[in-house]
C-alpha cells in the first residue's frame, strides 16, 4: 500500500502547518497515474480525529519529470513508472525517482479565535 505512506506524509505535513486549526481544503499534486481513489480513501482514513477530518482533498494530476544519467530529461509515460522507480524512455535503464510523488500545494485553514 505505497499510496498510504504517501498520504501519511501529506497528512503529517498538513497537521504540522495547520498548527491545531481546522483544515477545509488540501490541494496536492501527484505524478503517479490512476491513484485518485486510493489517495482519497487513505486521506479519509488517516485524517479521522485530526484537524483535517472532513477536509476536501483536491489532487491535480501532473506528468512525472525525470532525469537520467544517459542525458534524458523529460516526462515519463505512466507505463514507465513502477513504485519509486522509472524506466528511462531513452536508454531503458531502471532509475529511482528523486522528485516528490505527492506534493502539498495549498492548505486552507479555518482559524479559531
């Protein structure tokens, strides 16, 4: 359940930034394909009992940008991504992904006065 660990890191960062305030919306970018449902399920599960409980998770799907030692720099198609690894479309090497797979972009909080 690789997706759950990604969401766990996102939730931890959101809770830290919220500093006890209630969160209404979390906007994130994801460069892994076809994970929307798993990310949403994990978010609901991991935010129960936290300041994020009931918050909306909005996920923007973006292409994965990578660099390879062969000199390739660019996007990788969905079929070339496996977990934290990618297959270089230029040379075929299997390389680790060094960029964020799920990145927090915006956090909307409701401050308590």
